[in-house]
């Protein structure tokens, strides 16, 4: 059995707590190195190799794939460098902060014939495949409105998610999941985008924001994100025959029972279907990524899709800041 040698470029908590343990749960993977400018953080990964610089790890010919959990503003630079070093790249979301950056990433992956995937791990949970089946069955009819919400409480003022230069803000941090669900799970292609929110007066990032999308069929969607509200992650589709709600949509692994829950109600609000799902979404993501490397499978979510998502979020922020400027005149 072919094994993929992984290198971890950056020692972020998401790597230590979620992604690296998932890689180690795969029989086809081996975590051989971590690169970090902080030795103490690197040592906790307990890898055979620790590199002091990112360049050293990218020069290691034994490494096949690289996972990058760096701050958002550094994603493009190091993804391109890793791809140009002919490493397959799993890049933490959001992959880039502008569509132009994302186009550069795609070009580097194409030129070097390597796999690139943006790490929206939630989509590999089996509950979302069930959602697609239910939508195809027309159990709620054709959806007319979507609602996605992801919030959590940020307590530390020195958190990088409050740093605008590093790509901070609620939409970039958790709202991107809702945008992904609206456009990738439901397949909505918005033509109008409008974002409003609470912009921190000192940090100039959105602490809470709501973005409204409208497509050519006049269907609507609202994506809410917050770093100042209780932890809630869910999305809902509403159609002429009822509604479909997914609770623990993005992080079922941290819910009380570690399960996602899909509920369908009819037009009168009666529950007509209730199903729960347990699935290892982080491991499923790793296995899919490795399938693409080893077996030549096409990613279910590729760089073109990432360009699309980035463009919608970029337009959302343009709407937010343009509107806030007008309000201050």
C-alpha cells in the first residue's frame, strides 16, 4: 500500500488538535515533518523531523503532501511555494483573500501537475450527501430561501482573527462555511451580494455580519457569521412544501453527541423526517485528498470552486466597507 508522506507547514492549533490526528488515523499516511518558527509548538507534534524554516521542509524531497494552516494572509504565498516545490497541497480555508490570489494558486497547481484542495472539511460529512438526496427528491419542493449561521465567542483581544492585515473578520473565519454551503451544497449561483455588519472600531474587521445573496431565479440566501455570539452552526433550506434544517452542520464533531442532525418539516411545521449522522469528516477529507493523489481521482471541490467562493466573499466585503463609508459621511 502506497503511503503519503506529509509535512505540516505551521504549528497552528487546528493542525495539532484536528488535522494531524486525522492524518494519523489514515492507514495510507505518515506525518514525517513539521516546520515552525516556534520550536516548542513544533515539538508537541512528535514528528521525526522538525524544520526551523518553511523553505527547509519544502526542499525535503521525501515529503509528498503539505498541509498549510498559516494565518489567512500567508496562504497564497506559501501555497504557491509549496506547489512550485511539486508538493500536493491541502490548504486551510479560506484559501485566499482575493480571487486574483486564488487564480495564482490554481495556476501553480496546474503548472506543476499536483493536487490542490481547500480544506472545507465539513463537506465530507455524510449528512450533506443526505441533504443533496433529499433536495433531489423534492421533499420540500424547489428551495426558495437558504439560511446559514456560524457563530462563536472570541475572548482574546490579541487573536489574529481580529487582525485585518492577516485576513481577520467573522466572514473570513466562519462565514465562509455558509457561503460554501449556499453555493456548493445547494448549488446557488448568486448575481447580487449585499453585506452588513458590526465593524470593530479599532480593529476594522467584522465581528458580526450578515450577507444576502440573490440568484437569477430570484431565490435568496442569508449567511450570518459572528465572533461575539454563542457557538451555533446550522443551515436551513425553505421551499413551498416545507423546510430542511441541518443542525451541527459545520462542526458536528464538537456537538454534544458528536452527530449531525437533519430535520425535515412539512408546510404545517410537522416533523416528517429526523435523521442523525456520525462521520469522521476530517479523516474523510484526508482520504479523499489521498485518493486524488494515489488514484488520480478528481477533487469534489477544486481550485475553480475555490475561486468562485473567494470571489463571492470578496464582493461581500466590498459591499460591507463601501456601505460603512457611506454611513460615516
